[in-house]
C-alpha cells in the first residue's frame, strides 16, 4: 500500500473512533460538568458545549473522507505508475 494511502486510512480510523467515542460519551460528560460548576458558569459551559458539538459532528465525516481518499489513491496509483512507465519508454525512443 502506498504511504499516503496508508496514512489516510490510519488517520481516518482514528478520527472515526474518536468521533464515535465523543458522540456517545461527551453529552454525559458535559451534563456532569454543567452540574458541577453550577448556574454561574452556564455561559462558559454552553460555549464549550457548542465548540465540542461542532468538533464531534466533524470528526466522523472527516474520517470517512480520508478512508475514501485512501481507496481512490490505491485505485489510481497503479494506473499513474503505468502511465509514467509508458512516458519513460516513449522518451527513450
């Protein structure tokens, strides 16, 4: 497997797993944080919750996009290599 495709798959899996854990666990942790700080810090907790929600919903799509990119790289790399070899043989002639 090409190095770029391998890194795309690795990072894609990391982002998907991290996004899944954040999707499941983060609401409960934010609820516990809101209860522990009390009503005086509700604006700060709300802002943190908003930012983490945006991150949480972006991780899984980014991970699947990286896995898809790895598939495209893996599919197109042999064709690109063949075309480079053909150009090299044409240049020698």
